C-alpha cells in the first residue's frame, strides 16, 4: 500500500472545517484551482468524495465527519512536534548528560567554572568528561556531544569554533638549579625533560626549535596527562617545557611548590577549538552549552 502525502491531512482538516474549496484555498494560501486538485488527490487517497454538493455549497460526507476528530488530532500532534523543535529549552528542567571529549588541561582550567555555570542555569544537567580518543571525529559521530582540544583536521561536515589560543611556558620545582641564572636554550637542554603525550610521544615542536640551534634534549619521563607531570615535577629535577600558559593561575592556586619560566626558544601557540557533529548543530540545549563554553573561555587569549 502506498502511503499518501501526509500534507493532505492538513488540507483535509481545513476543507472539512471550511466546507468550501475557495475558503480552504484562502487559509492555505493556494489558488482555487490548486485547492481543487488537492481535493481530488484526497478523494483518490481515501476512496471517498469527502465533500459533496449541498445547496449552494459543499457538505462533508458521513465518512469525512466520522474521521474529522481523528484528522484534527493528527494535525494538532504534528503541529506540537514542530513547536517542540522551535521552542526554547527549559534549562531548569533539563536532565541531559553532556559527553565532552577533552584532555585534563581543559578540565583543570575550566571544568569547575563550567559546572558552576550549569549549577545556576541547568542544575539537573550533568557534564561527563572523557579522554580524547585515537579518532575524535568518529567519536563525535557516535556518542560524544563535543570535542574540545587542539585544532585538527575534521571532515567538512563537522562544525568547529575557536575557543582561544594558548602559548607555552616552562615549569620546574621551586628551587631548581635552572633558576640560578638566565634560562637560555643551552641551559634548558642541560636538564632532563618530561614529555606529555597521550600517545606516548617524546618529540614535539620544542625539539625542532632546539635542533635549529644545534641542540638536543633528553626526555626522561613521558606522561599521558599534564596533571601527572605536575606531581612528578614536585619530587624531581625534571623540567616540563610545554606547560599551557592559561593553566598557570590554577597551579598557583593549588599551592604546589612549582615555578614557571619563559621559554628561551619559540614554539608555535595552539588553537583550542570545540567541534560537534551536524546532528547537534540545531539542538537548543547543545547550542546553549556551546555558547556557555565559549563564554567561560573568554579572556584566555
């Protein structure tokens, strides 16, 4: 059985209410001939005349009267669905769990403030941070609401918004010998380093910068997160040369015996973005979350 055009339900509803092809045409912004053709299609679809001549006008058939309430209910239900899409989200009643793929740098710098913002405006919503994956784009297509991290190449359909750009500084324990004099490229390369990489990599842009000066460094420890690196620094003479600058205020608030220093070699800044799949682009609650994250991150650059 071929399913009829559901737009005909709206036309049928109006025709039965008006009892007139011309009146229905005016309500639906159609010409009278176009409305007559629509009536012919309805008659063909339901196998009933629907409207028949009665005096100078038209009257609904018994079958049309029998189905009138059912048709009206179907049209009202369809209209309520469309209204739900256009309606603003009731944040106070929102019970959604938002899954954000982000590293500990973002969570450490903004997680608390972001949660406080949700407590004020969407107290029943939950933030679920999970680690970045080997394929962040595929995760977005499957179950993640947002990817937040360094800019990368995404498919053309993935939506991307820049949150901020961050530079790097060096970090070592307070009292480390590197603070006994000016931090030069040569002195930087003299000490063992920590590399932070969720993929276990030891090399990065800093190695290229040192190589241009004929220098190499020794990476003695590789950690998957920056927070793991922080605690390793406090108990060693290691140096972390790639500390995101925007994390420094938070480190100072923690009261750790760590001290930052300006890097003596230039490394490129990192652009931090939020990315999301097209299926969530028009979702009101998701749009509100994106706007909130952007607002929380303002002022980092």
